[in-house]
C-alpha cells in the first residue's frame, strides 16, 4: 500500500482524567481535502490545535511525507491554520497581513511583490492598503485564507472558518475556498459541525463523535451506509431503531392512526411537530416519543389538519430496514 | 451642551491653574493686603537654575524614573501575560499577592529593605533607589499589563505563531504594537510615581542620592512662591519628557521599516 501523505496514528488528548478524543487514526493523500464533521464539543478544534502544535497530543503520532512531526515546535511544523475568526492583525494593512508569514523567508520587497501578485490573482487587490476593520467578515476570512496559503504549508487546517458568517456569505465563501484549495493542490483538514458544508468541501469525510472517529469515507457512501448509531445520527438521515438496525428517513412514513399502517412494518410512537417546505418537497417534523429525538421525514401527504403535539406513528416497511455494517468502519 | 460643559470644566480646573502657575513663576511674591502691582521677575527661575545641584538632580531623577519604568515594563509584561493567558494552580492567590505591596505602608517596606540594601551595598546609591521605587509601582504595572493582555487575547498570538513567527517576532510585531495603549498608561503612572518619591528616596538614598523631590520639598517650607512655581513647572514637565523618551524608544522598536525589520537574507 502506498504510504499516506499525512497520517495520524492513535492520537489522543486528555486533560487530567477527562478524555477529549482517543485512538484517532486518519490518513490523507496529497491534494486531498478531508472534512471532519461532528457535534460541537467533541474536540474537533482541539484535534486541529494539536496537529498545529498549539497544544500537544497526550499520545499518538502525526506524520507528514513519512516524517513524524509531532515533536516539533509550532514554527517548525509544515502546517498552516485558518481559525474560526479571521484574526487579521488590526494594526497592519491587508497587504502587510498577507505577507506577514512570507517575510520570514524572503526580503520585505519580494514578499510585497509576491503578496500583490497573489491578491491580484484572486481579485482582492483593491483592498491592499486598507486596514482589516474596513473589510466585511467574508472579505476578512478570504484574506486570512490567503495569508495562510501564501506561505505554502504542506498541510492546511481549517477550523470552522465560516462559522462567524451569515448564511449567504457562507455559501459564497465555501465555493471560493474549495476552488482555491483545489487550484493550489492543497492537502487540507477541514473541521465543521455543518453536514452540508462537509460534503461541499471534503473529498472524504470523517465523523468525529464521542471522542472517536466513527467512520470515514466518501461522503455519499457514508451518508447512505452509516456503520453505527453515531454515524447515523450525525451524518446520515437515518432513524436508529436499535443498536443494530436503522431506517433511512426517506423510507419512513407518518400515520396519524394505527389502523392506516400497512402490514409487515415496524412502527414507532411519535409526536407531530409541524411541516416545512424546501426545494419543492415537503417535510414532516416529528419527535419520537420513546427517545425524545426529533427527526425530519419527507412526507408528500398534507397533514395541515394535524395539530402540533398530537400523537401518531412513524413506520417503515420491514424490507427497508437496514443493518449497521460494523465491519466497514473505514471504507 | 455636554461639550461646552467639558471645556469649561477643563479650563477651570486644568488650564487656569496651569496659566496661574506659569504667571506666578515670573512675578514677585505678593502678600495679602498689599496693593495689586504687576511686575515681571526672573528671580524664580534664576534661583532655581542657580542651585548647582539642579542639573544633576534632574538628570538623576530622569535616569531613575526611566530605569524603574523599563524594569516595570519587563516584569509587568511577563507577569501580566502569564496571569492573563495561562492557567495554573493558585493563580488568583498569586495575583492578590502581587498587589499586596500597595497595602503595606511604603515606610515599613523601605525600612525593612534598608537593612538588606546596606548588606548588599546598594544603600546610598541610585540603583538602590531604583529597587525601592519598584515597590509602589510594580503592582500597578502588572495590573495594567494583565488587563492589556486580557483585551488582546491569545488568538492573535496563536495566529502569529501559525504563520511561523517566533516568540520574539510575535512580541515585537504583534503584542507590543497592540499593547501600546497599556504601555503608555503604565509608563505615565510609573514615571509620575517614581518622580514624586521623597521618603523612599531619602531613606535608601541616604541623602547622597539627590533627586528633584529631595531639593523640592525643603523649598515647600519657604514662603517664596515664585521659586516654588518655577520648581513645580519643571516638576510637571519632567514626566511628560520621560514619557516622550519612552514613546521614541517604542517607535524605534516597532516601526515597520526599522533596522530589525528589513527582511532577513
């Protein structure tokens, strides 16, 4: 097997007796983008900070091009990072911000020339001499990304770089970032709690929940074939029936009364919340009585007569019930 | 309305006394009940400059104040950063401990230090005076710099490190320029405190370290308010002068195209 460009082996982080994450194994090929998706507070940011060297792993190793680098100081690691906030230096102009890292390896003059060329190539050269406070949040984040890219790190870490932006800016910026990363053939680790974002940016996706990588693989494959309940809950649109079986949301239907449920089905008691419409489809929002979890199922029927809070059932045909494929944790 | 109120108060309480002081230093003594007369005299300034210890005292006051300031900034920044950005056991305890010198009467500290200073051979020397001036100033500087670092946060420092800048470069290009407002307040406070120390300087300096206050205070007992006014003006200008010097030093240190910054290679 070809050796991976970047890999993490058994990485773990503990604070005292509290484990943030453990036995994290990841690998990336050159030029690949991996999205790490998971709920807030699962140590996604901490994982990136450890790879960057701002914090240290409690155990495990990080390798790049066959070289272990987790013992290096921050400034000696071939790693760049973009944070949640743009963190532009407020007392420096856009150009000075962009060439801040560049000045370390080349003269001020050539750094300046290179910065201007780069900013021109991405169409942001009109802000050259502006100070960060006069830029919008999205523009600031663009400059921050360029500042990280211009020093050509071998691995770029992106820690929810869109989380401080409003939805429209977010969408716009996502496409731009993906395009730029691909143009630069950048190997990147992208952390997010937004599933859609992870699909849009990542060539591969990894689900980090409960301090462990639950599943990695191609976004579509992971979406359709979750390996366990965590993967199902955090990435797939699936209703976990028990530890071993699940049903995809689009196979699930709503019934107001028990009599209307066909035979050979599994049904669960549920509470009606409401109905929403998106992309020409309508969706029923229901809450499972037993687990108190909310789920959204595509539902063609009109249930405007159902009062929010009234009880009913959701059901799925026996033949649509699926088994978690636990063998296949890493596709 | 608010603005005019501000200006009238500022004129009443700051500008008016300053002008009065300036006038007083060039007019002869006027005693209550004497008829109002208006004569000019340079006697206040000449008797001030004629004192042959004055120039030396000015220079020494400045030297002591600036040394105290530099030590304050070095200690204050390191302690302030540690208190703000790192967490360790007993942090709040340490923070309180560092403030305690303000609650002990300076005299008590000075007398205690005096014995140590004599043993170390620092008594009756300006370096001893510098050390004793640290007692009433360091707690303030630490407090100010901690607030500065609180405001700055650690994110920008992390960002600078991620762009492969070492600690020194990060300090000079990011921390120092962004902390300049805090540095200014600390400098002003420390210089003023140091320059107005009479008791501490007298005890540790033992009469052989002659700073401006040492000459100034005996004059207070005289009734010659012309000389007093001249003295006070110099006394008020000196801290401004010291702050200017620090400002120049920091400019040189920070300026974007300064000697240090002209790109390696």
